[in-house]
C-alpha cells in the first residue's frame, strides 16, 4: 500500500488539527456561566410561541439549507444524465465530488441548525442547548470541508469535514456533561479562524470558487450582533434584538456557497455546457 505524500498545505492542516485536539484534551477547563438560561433581550411571545423572534428568525437557515440541497440535487441529476448519455467508457468526472459532498453536509447542517436552534430558543435549557450546537457542528464541518477543498486540496476536504464533525459532537457532549466550554470554543472559533486563513490563500485547481471572505464577514457580523443583543434591542426601541439579527445575518453566510454552486457546469463530449441550475 502506497501512502500518498502530503503537500505543504496538507501537512499544515494536519498539524493544526493535531494541535487543536491536543489543546482540547490537555487544556485547562473553561467553565462558563449557565448559558442555557441566558437572558436574551427579546422574550416576547407571539400567538403562544415563547421567545418568538429568536425562534422564527431561524427560518432563513432552513430556507437556505433546503435551497442548497435542491441545487445539489439538480447538479447530481445533471451529472447522472450526462453520464447516461455517453455510451461506452464514461468520461472523467468534471464535478468536484469532495467539495460537493461537503456542501451536502453544510446545507443539511443548516436545516439541522434551524431545527435545533428553534428547539432551544422556545425553552432554553442545557439539553436543548446541546441540540442547538449539534446542528451547528454539522454546518461547521461542512463549510470547513468546502473551504479545505477549495484552498488546500480536494482529497483533504472530506476527511477534514468528518474530523471537524467528530470533534464538534464530542465538544457538545463534553460541555453538556462537565460545563467545560473549551473544546466547543476550539471547534467554533478555531474552525472560523482556519476558514479566515484559507480565505487568504490562493484557490487550488478544480476549486468551486467559494468567496470565503464573505462567509467570514457575515459570520463575524453575526457574532457582533449576538454580543450587542440588549443594546440593539434598546436602540431599536424594542423592535428587534441583536440575537434575532444574529440568526438572520449568520444565514447569509451560506449565500457564497450557493453562488459558487450556481456557477458549476457539466460539459458533454462535444464540449457544450449543460445547464445545472
């Protein structure tokens, strides 16, 4: 069995993941205040729905997630139709399979994030917080895998996504059982720091071309809204809270991935483009 050699970017990625795992295991515990019972600014009910704005503002996650899954399904169908139309040996696959697999994980994660976050905000408690973060872990894993496919290598993206997913779900369990938020912080902020670093790197050959800078921009803006939850609620005269804006803005971070998928095309044996979206 021949072990493929690693490129410099792949080695750097492997070292970073190893450092994150070691830090999560041997790093000092980072206890946090009871986040499950956090006092969100806007607790208004609507037609019997508690914390209605923070619950309903998760709908864009579900809408964009479903939109992305449908676009990926069209790409898969167009690819299959193109292969069926070619007799004999099949032409090389022209779609970046690993990146698209990671995109499937990302958009499915958005749907799970919508469900988990709505479930949590209806009645915040520790178990519901774990459900919320579990959905986020799937989305984080998917977008990190897409970023790695685009800026490190296609073969590294899928393992990176599963590595992140495993670490994220373990981090959720650790926080739920022990209150130690360090592993989750490493997944969330370490992962986004990696995406930011990759945004500065040149895309590799065959990349789907996600504008990672916009992903980071919307994510960072969402975090600012989250930290300004009460202040925004007061400034807007209790019209909308920072936490509600956080949900709406974070959902926009998926648009660069949708845009990149919309540019994907297949070509038939004659070189003509096949419309896929």
